[in-house]
């Protein structure tokens, strides 16, 4: 149920080929639409930033159909087609918007020659230190120099000297000699991060990127400047010198920092994650993500990671632990503390487990202040999933004192806890000691320490699954690295718990088998939907059933709760 | 026999007893044209200016009336008038004299223009080095305000407009109109990309804006006095009005001289008006319109066709001093800075000097100018310093070709035209330089000879 603005299409001619593009598209984007890998090389242009037009790399030749000035009639060529009046100078593609009948040459001699010139100019004062530069392998300057450069230098003078290894902020290091002054980072800080701290000082060839005096590039989006830097000028202090990018495997994932669900890419090698970068999704996060979200992967190697299935502190097999958990639940008087950090699939299983053991279900909210960009109030990735799977039917409370009261009254004797430390959420340690605890989670805490059964689970980086974000978009993430040795997939363990509760034999479950059940039993999903079938950009779900729930999210980069409600109350085409 | 000047703008400049206060200006008939202007219909003034054919005096020579016509009047946004007084083109020194000696002429011209385009507010952008000029303008504006010649309800006409003097901080690029606008807004004077930021539509504070040179705005006053037709009778069709030629270099009497367009030839200007070259010297080359204009070689023959179709065959001394003729011979009248060089000039050093200026003044926003112009400076500096190579001439030409036409603003052309034309016309000297240095090195002497460069 995507809401699309109807934009008028116009026809332009690119290198002799007619192409239909939406009106107002600039030439760089229009050429991309031709496909076949056709592109206009560029540095300063970024689809999500204002147009600067300063790198001069995206030069193309532009012409318009000629008309007689006096009569307005078309001037025809000998063969009867309208004559094209080509501009004498090349024009920049980023600031030229497609107009009906416009003709573009992206590969003429003039264009090639001007790209060649710009490439040479960019290289004369560039340190050419690719062998020790982190950007090598993902550097536009490197790529375009190979493609459009002359291959040798005519520059025999001395290069400019500029500051090296400048600490711009806590997470970003700057090498001014590599900087090509494209101003992407300056525009990003000003336009997206709303913190106008970067700028140029000095003039001409001595222009130098720097921070406002007395300030630092420390906003929570500073690492995006590293992503958009087309060269190795801005580098991530954390990732610097760690790994060559061409060795890294890229896995599509979702940021779990908040209900925004920024699309991400995990860069890993041999089971180790090196960095996390945003993945473009115009409906969710454009091309950005928070710095804080990028650091979340570091916790998977923490010392307090749960790595063993235990019963009363003794190591057991996953099956033994699952059966023990089921036995405890069968005794009745159970409560299940779910988590909005769990995936849709896990929540589906928790729902089944709660139903089969007649356990009451509670979730805890994790709200914090929002930044209005990509960090929403709800700091869990999948609260909507808990609602869609039916695990809960209203917003969670901030703590669990209601459960604590039931423990004290003896109404609850078994507590199934997913990834929460309930001792910090209103169930004091002495109350907890009165119940049998089954703990499912990634990391040890006070709740897991006294638990009768511990089922270690995988982090988002180690498993396949889905989340549903603030705008009810179903988004898929894939395992990037293996989990701790011996820890099996979460829903195969949960399947064993659920099956034991029904005294059934557990099925050998994969995520696609799990989805056969999930798709059938949840009305928001098409019956034929499978995990593999979820598109990379996500799937907008029908949110009609949940519009009355007073979600806490306020307006942020791509989500406006008021507009969302209005749009979903009256579906498009109605 | 010296040719008589015909001064219009510079009528009172250097006149004994003429002072720059308002009483003196009014005594000489000042502000009569403003009184007349406010009784006219604004669109009629625009029509007169268009009919006069007056072309911009700042460098590009674009018809001012046409520029005014491009104003976006439908947007409903306020219109601004900006006077470009950032006179920094090497070889040009006319605006400074107007500001220093006759500031009220500028103010009157500006108020007439502001009324004509119905500007909400007017600015004078004066270069930072003109501190004296700034103080003079501030005082003059105060005097004019006291007499209700600007400010609220000017002369009871119901039209209000004030002038704000904005000082630059000393950068050539601030003379580029969109760079100037950025500078007034308080930003770095990085020129804007066109499209979409044409000042007439999206100028100062994204409002329609007209930027005119000091001399052009003064011309408006005289257009009101003489009428568009009357003004057009000065000079020749297409090259109307007078021009102030700022002659510098190797002539006996350098200075500013005002003539109707086409009234003098370059030869007359150098030999009759400026008293010729220093004794015993021969003319080698002339840059006719400020340092960015293409150089003309003294022994060249210029042939071709003018705009109106008449063929010409001129030596350098026969070139009429006007917009179209100088354009026809491959250069431009620019800002009117005529730089004369005699045979004592070392062309490599001259170009090194020009390159030094442009490399220093490049704003650094777009790649070709930021990187290319300092490269050219480094090459010419190295040549002067004794490391010239024979292939440097071709390299210089090639770098300039990679800059011209590829930049955000016209600075790219301004910086590459001198190089292109010096190499095109004096390539032999550049090659010769390398050979001489090689020969001297072979003899064990220092390759570089003494230079007069800074």
C-alpha cells in the first residue's frame, strides 16, 4: 500500500536513445534510468543533499530542439527531424533538469575531455596515497581516475600541504590533503543533521575543510559524513586501518536501535563484524543512520554473552533445556515477559508458547527522547511485530509491578523472560526468588543468573528474521556472522518448547517452514508470503487494525504519525 | 594634436573647486534628474534605458535595459538593487574616482534606477580596500537622506528606498555578481550555479535582484537627462554612451580618459591622448579591457567582419575603442583597463604576474579553477625562476583550455584567457625563455635572470 505521487513523465534523448523520465529529474538520475550500467560520474552530487555543482565532474553536452525565434516553428534537419541546438559549452548534469525534447550526450569528445581535465586537476594536489588509504576500494576518485583519467601526470610542481590526521570529532578523522572540497559533509551536517559545524577556511587551492572553532563534529550522525565522502578525507576513527573493504562480505540488515528500523549493511569477514553502514531506503532512512546504531554490533563479543543452555546452572543440550522449560510451563501459573527486541518469528512462537501454557503476557516499553531524525522515542525495533503477531494487544507498560504483585500473591509461579532484566523493572530479587525463571536472551544479567533454565539466543547479526518498524513496514534481516558455538537458531529451540507443551514431536524448522505457519495465521500477511519473498526495501503492511493505538513516535525524517494515520484510514485508490 | 576628451560621467572629476559634498553637487545641477525621474512612470524609465542601449560597464558588456527586463516581477517578492563597487580588475580605476570625487552622481543614478525597477532596498557593495570611499559614501548618503533624496517617501513621490553600504573583505571574486550576493548575505563569496540562481529571479535573499556596475548606474542618470534616444546618439549604434578608459603601463601619461564609444582608436588613445610610449620604446602589446581580456600583439593584423557585416582590416592602432570592435579582434573592452606594454616587457614575467593574481583570487569552490589556476601560476613562476621547459607553453595552453567554460562562474575564463592569448601570440618567447636558460646553465651561470616580480 505505497502512496505515490503521480508525476508527469517526459521524454528526453540520452546518447541517441529516447528515455521516459519523471519531470524535474536531473540528468544524473535520468542517465541512471537508462540502465545498462550507464552513469554520469560525479563527486559532489548526492541524491539526498542540495545541489552544489562544484566538482564539475558530471559535465554533459546538452541540446534543445531548435525553433525559429520569430515564428516559433520547428527548424528541421535535412532528414526532416527537428534540428538540435547544442550548447557550445558542457553543462553540469546535477543542476540540469530534464525538459521535454532535451538531448544529452554523455560520451562525446567534449564530455570526455572535460572529465579528463577535472580528473587531472583533482589529482595534482592529491597525495595519491591509495596504498595506505582506507577509502581504497570504495573511492570515487580512484575509480573515476582509472576510468576517466589520463593515466600519467603532467604535474611537476610541488603539491600543496594541508593538515593530516585531524581529529574532527570523537568518531571522525580528517585528512585535508585527500579532500576534494565537494562539500557533501558540509551540506549533510547543515541540512540533515541540523548541526552546521563543518565549513571551509582559506581560499582557492588552500581551501581547507574544518570544524567551527571550539566545536567538534560530534552529532550522532557524524559517521554519515564518512559514508558520503567520495574520497578518503573523512574516515571512521573506529574502522581506520582495520580491514581492506574488498575483503568484507556485505549482509543486509536492520538497525535495532529504535522503531525507525534503519536499513543497514553489515560488513564482516570470517565471522567478525568490522563496520555497519546505512543502506538506502527512501521510505525509511534515505541513506543515513545514527552513529549509535553503528556501534551496536560490538556487544556480540561481550564477556557476559550467554553461550550455554543450562538447567539450574548445569550445561545441557538445547533439547534438554527446551524440554525442561516446557515442563516448568506445564505446571501452570506462568507469565511470559516478551520483548520488542525479538523478531516477528520469535514473537509468533512466544505467542504460541503463551497460548499453550495459558501464560499471561507482558511487555516492557523502552522509551527515550527522540532526535527527530532517525532515532525515535521507541528504542525497540519490533513493537509493531508484537502487536501484529498478537503477542500483545495494547502498548506495554513501563515496568512490571503488576506481575510482582501476582508473584507475591502466588498467582504466578513460573516466569518466562525474554531478554529483560526484570530486577530493574519492578520485580525485586526476593520476589524473583519465589518463582522458577526461564530466561531467553543474549547476555547475562541478574535475572538470568538465578534462572532455572537458560536458553541463550542469537543477536540480530547472527540470525535471519524480520522486524516491523514504526510505519508498519515489514523488513528482513539476514545473518551476517555465526553465533557463539553451540547456540542454535532461536526458533528451532522455541519450536521444541512449543511442541513439548503440546506433547508433539518438534519439527525440524527453518525460517521458511516457520513462515508457512506465520503467513497463514496472521491476517496482515498474504498466505503465500515467505521470508525469502520479502523485498529488500521492505513491505508496507495494512495498519488499519492498529490506528487507534496511541503510539509514542513523533514526526521524524520519514515518518509523520498524523499523515500516516490519515493515509491508512483511507487506503489509496479508495 | 591631442584629441579632446568628452566627459559625461567624469565631467567634474578633478575639476578645480569641485568637492564631493551635496551642496557642490546640487550647485552643479545635481539631483535634477532624480526629481524628474520620480514624476515619470517607472516602466517608462526602464523603456528609456532599454532604448539607450547602454551596456554594462563592469566587464561583460550586457545591455543594462535587457538585464532589467529579465526581472521576475510576478513572484511578489521584494526587488533589490545592488551597485557593484568591488572594482578589483587589475588595470581598472574608474569607479574609485566616481566614489571619491562625485559620490552623489552614483547615488542619484542609483535612486533613479531603484525607482525604475521599484526596488525595495538598494545596496552598494564596496571593496574592503576602499575604506576612504566607504566613509565618503556613508556621508553622502546621510546628506542625501537629510534632503529626502533617499529614504522614506522620496521627494514626496510616495516611493521609499534606502541605500546600505556593504564593505567587502578584499576579494576579487566578490565582484562576480552571485558571489557578491552571497557576500552581502554574510557567506563566503562562492558564486552560485546558474541555473537556477539567476539574480534577476533568485538573487539576494532569493529575491529578484539587479546588480549593476557603478559607471552603469551613473549612466542611468544621464539617460534620464538626455532621454534614451539622446543617450544612444553618443557613440555608435550598439556601442552607446561614453567609456572611461583607464590607461596604465608604459605610456607617458597614464590615467583615466573618457570618450564616446568608438570616438578614438587604440592608437590615438596611446599616442595622442596618453602622450605615447617612453622615449625610444616600441609598442609590444596591449591588454585592452583589464587583465582578464585577451592580449593584442602590436604587429598583428586584425581582419574579419563586424556584427553589422562590414569587413575590417586593422593594425593594432586602428582598432576603435568600443565594445564590438574589441570583441571582433578577439578581445574585449571589459572594464576599460587598458594596459600598455612596450618592448622592454618580458611576456613570461607579465603572464606570471597575472597568473599570480588569479591564483590568489580563485575562490576555491569548483575544481577546474581551484586546481588549474594555481597550477598555471606554479608553471609560470618556475619558468621565471629558471626552470623553464620548452613544453611548458603547450602545457599552459592545455591547462587553460581545461578551465575555460568548465567553471561555475566567469572567473574561469578570466583566468584562462590571458594564458590562452599570451601563448597564442607570444609562444616563441616562452620557448625562447627555456632555451636561454638552458644555454646559461650550460655556461655554468644562474639560469634565471633578474626579475621585477614580487
